[in-house]
């Protein structure tokens, strides 16, 4: 009997130690990337048939993971007029997990990509099926572990045409802008040889640095801070994805992404290239950070 008790205790100890660290369904995460970056989605260009297929899949997943719509639909329609393309009906997909506070953290990832060129499909597995799938995994986690803040999950359209989905979201936000305490943006999480996931934006939001520092490395991925200094030129990522319109409005943000790689905006950015050990760990690091920020309301309420 004593032996059994000791054994139980020994088995329980590592579990107790891990209880603080949120976990995600790695198999489902990879499956979502595989589906979203399949040829059937035709590169998910805004306004295309492929985009509609991606939306249908994402809507199904939004319902499955337990996201609630604001009003009757998850869809937020808007118009895009860019140099490259006019899209009469672009579509953000927005859902939320209610918290005990009406103050909100907005998690974003764009699901659009660049479509097809010269008969080749640009599948955009890393850019950004990887970010949207991580968003779904985080939503699934918080549906089961009630957050303190209202957590809004927005799969954005039109990023590749000039951060259009993020701009439309902020022009027509589902909650008052003053309630939005933080934006966590994910764009390209799945390909990096060095096991490095960058967290960019702490330079502009130094109050968030301690919480990034608390996110402990996993076996295949660790956080590195940077790519947010104006003197870095093109290596300053401040204006390079959907977090930028949030930053412009004075909303604190952290952007998670990997450094450029040879598959970036190439037809070779497909599921085969996704690093199947790095990526789930990278997604788990972001989830860890969201949970920490949700638990630390005080620092988010602090406005300069
Ligand atoms: Zn992208």
C-alpha cells in the first residue's frame, strides 16, 4: 500500500508542476494547418473562391472550439481598395470567449494569402495558416479554462493587401476601443531552423517585458525579443503585420513570428515545410503568454 502511495505521488509530482503551463492539441493544430494550406484553398487570396473555402472551414472550427459570435454572425464584411486589387466583400471572422471583465485582449492572425501566380498556388502554410491554427488552439484552450478578460479571436482578411482586415476591425470594433487592453498578433510561427520564435513590440511596450521573460522555453522553441527598433530598418517589424494598426491607435501589442526564410512568399511555403516539432512548441509559447497577460490585468490597465 505504501509503495502504491509513493508511486502515485511520484507520478503526480510532474503533473502538478506542469499544471501551470497551458497545453494545446498538437495533432489538431497540425491538421488545421494542413487543411488551410491545401491546394483546394487556392492560396486564400481575399475575395477568391479559395478564401470562401477557408472561411467555411474556419467557421466550422470557430463553432467546434466554442467561440461565441458578437451578434448573429462571426463575419465582419468590409471593402478593400488597394493598389493590387479591389475586393467588394472581404471578410474578417471574429469570435470571443467571455471573461469576468469586459476589458478585452484581442488575438489576431490573418488567414488570407497571395493566391495564385503564373499557374502556381501559393499555399501560405507558414504565412499564415500557422498563425490562424495557433489562434484556434488558443481559443479551444480558453473555452475550457475560463479567462479573466474577454478574449476576442479575430481571423483577419486582407493582410497581404495592406493590413486591411486589422484596419477594418478597428474601424468597427465589436467592443469599445477603450476596452481593448492588448493585441497579440501571430503571423508565421512554423519554420525556423534555430528554434527561435520572435516576440516583437516590447520596445514600444516595455511594461510587457517581464511577462515575456516568464515564458519558459520548450524543448523545440524559445522566445527571443527584438525586431522592433526603428534603426533596424527593414528588420524592424513594427509596421509589418496586423498589430501595426493597433499600435497606431495606442493599443499595446506583441507580435509573434519567425525570421524570413527561403519559402517566404514562395509557392514552396506549404505544409511539407512546416517544422512539426518547432511549430507546436512555438504555438504553446504564445498561449503561455496570453494566459500570463490574462492573469495580470493590473499592468494592462496601466495607460501612459
Ligand atoms: Zn503574413
